[in-house]
């Protein structure tokens, strides 16, 4: 009876499983490429476009091949080939993506090439499956519509299941690379269920390729962890790498967090509590623009370097931190010495949701340090609606200090222009500070926006040597504001940052 059920429903099972696996493959793709070329809009656009194009080609080929050779063994071979191609992706991804990342071409072209080579061929094979299964299942012209509808519905349901499985289960609990192992192995096993395949040299080679890919990938991961101190983990929100290195300025050993290949999001010295990243020191402007502050909100935790500094420096104050990723907090506890403190409360939720529901006049200051990939701020935290909410939750003399990556003038300045114009629409006093005053205005850099609710102009000098040094970085010239205010309806933040990314990648200096 089990054999009869197998023969009756094997094609339905096949299209369901392949529909699920192709979506898992697509979503995992962003995590595979992110350490090398980031997770910008270009990456997602390329992945989705290439995989959809590959599936379309597969649908066309599947129909033609099935009409010529409507044989289950051919379908099994195609599915097995898909598993072999994913095995090849596992084997070559590190070397290939490293080469692509170093190529002197634009980010968009890098993303397209990476997607075509690593994810296109297997997607073509997976596209062949459903039309081929339809042809094999066809027994009567009277049931054509019913058969086609049922199999494509099962494929779509499988895609839905695969989408949720990738986001809710595979990425946070299995990891992106090991999920590729599972996809390849499942496809090879499914091929044998569809039709007994001969143990040919080609099939054996595909199985060996998977084993080689797993061995190479696991060996490389172990080597990085043991010899370079790299800890690589997929969280629910990003692929995070913790690495040990040396600070370029002091030469002292540091531990850092990176979620893209070009910048670190947080860093800490291994032998001291001093702040590593220069921009984080500018958050101390809080005591100048809001002296006597008692209640502060930090948006973005990462390695919690500044929160720890804040608690050490301001013993009278308390701190709320909104960090969307719970695993990022666990990484900070494990690698960066984060400890519980009765004056610190951590909220694991989206920052926009938090500020929307926070009480009015609750905070003396909001310190913004939320980043996605390649210095791109989540767009929903940049809009005038979000800025109005920030103003609402501040006390009358409250302050926002916001770190962003942009140039001040030139093609890379669009994001700063739009954000500065947005803040000036809400706050009566807005100031800019260049973290690196030696950088030219056209060069991509960390810029600090300081926005005050108090309409009275503040003093811009201080007897505190540290604060005086920070105030000296104020950018006093006018910034051209040619970009529109950012809104929830239209906030092209990633487009603006994509322009800056391409300029940076061609001349990172």
C-alpha cells in the first residue's frame, strides 16, 4: 500500500518539496553573499531577479524536455543535478565571492554576477520540475486544467512553507551555509524517490562534490575560528561575524562586530574600556547639550560599547536600549563583556515600534546608532514621521544625537541632505559634526547630527577639555539641501546610499 501511495503522490510531493527548497535557496542567498558584498537593495534585487529569470528559463526548458522525453528518470536526473549544482555553490562560494568583492566593478554588477554564478544554474533545474511533473501526471485531456492547477498550487504552497521555514527556522537555528547542505542533500534524496538512478560516474561525482563542499566549508570555518578568532553566526536579522584584530590607529588588539564586508558596526579593546570607534565618542556631547540628563534612550545596541561607557561615565543616569536582534545582545554578553545593570533596560523590538508607543516627554536624550548593511540606516527611522515621534518622546530641552554615514557635498551627500532637511523641519536647532575633520566634504564619513528641542541657541564652547575637543568638529558652513524631506511614503534611503556605496567601493581610501 505504501508503494502504491508513493507511485500515486510522488509527483505532488516532488513539486511541493522543490517549491519549498527554491524559496529557502533564494532567502539563504542573501546570507551567503552578505559577508562579501553586503545586503543592500542591489543584492536583493539581483537575487530575486536572477532566480525568477532562472525559474522562467527552467519552466520553458521543462516543457520542451518533457514533451520529448516524458520519463521519470529524466526528472530524477534533473533534480539530482540541482543538488549537485548547489553542492558546487557550497564548494566555490568563498573563493568566488572573495574574487568578486575585490573586482573593480560597481556593486550592482557584483551582485548580478554573484547571483548568476552561484544561484542561477540550480534555479534553472528547479524550474524544470513543475512543468515536467505536469506532463508526467497528464493522463487525459479532460483533466488538463485540474492537473495543472493542482500541481502549481502545490508548488506555490511549498514556496510559502519554504519562505516561513527559511526565516523562522533555518536561518536562526541551522545557519545559512548548513542550510545549503540540507537543500543539496534533500534534492539528491528526492531524485532517488522520483526514479531509481544508476550509480553512474556523474551521480557519484555529484555526491562527492557535496561531501567536498561540506568538508571545505566546515574546515574553513574552523580555521577562521581557531586562527583568526572569527565567530560567524546567522541571527534572525543578519549574518554576524565577530573577529579579533588590531586597531589601525593604536595598534592595540580589538574585538569587532561586522555585518558587511567593509565596516565594523562595533568594536572594543581587549585590554581597556576606552572607546575604539571615533564616532561613538561624540555621544558624550549629551552632557553639553543636555546637562544633568537622567533618562536616555539608545537605538541600536550591537556590541554595546557606548552603553557600557555611558553607565560608567554617568552614575546618576539610567539607560534604555532598543536592539532589534536578541542574538546581538547575546553576542555582546559573550564577547564584549556586557553585564546586567539595574540602571539599564534592554528592549528587543523594532525601534520605530518602540518610539511610536513610548510615553511623551519620557527621555532627556535619544542616541541613534542603528545601521543595516554598508552604513545604511533603516529607512523607517529616518522619515519625518519618525523624527516627530522622537521629538514627542523627548522633554522640552531634550536632544537627539544621530550617527550617519554620508558625504557633506557631492554625489554621496544625498542622504545627509534629505535627513538634515527632515530634522530641520521638526527641531528648531540642528548642528552637524564631522568625526574626521581632515576628510574632504565630498568624502564618505561619519557625520553626527545634533538636534535640540530647545529653540534657544546653545553655547558652542566648553571648559570641559573632552567636550571642547568634540565641539571643535562642528561643521559651520551651509549644507545644500536639494533633496526632499523623507516620509514614510517616500524615503529612498537605500537608493541614496547605493550611490555613495559605489563611489566608496571604487575609491575607499
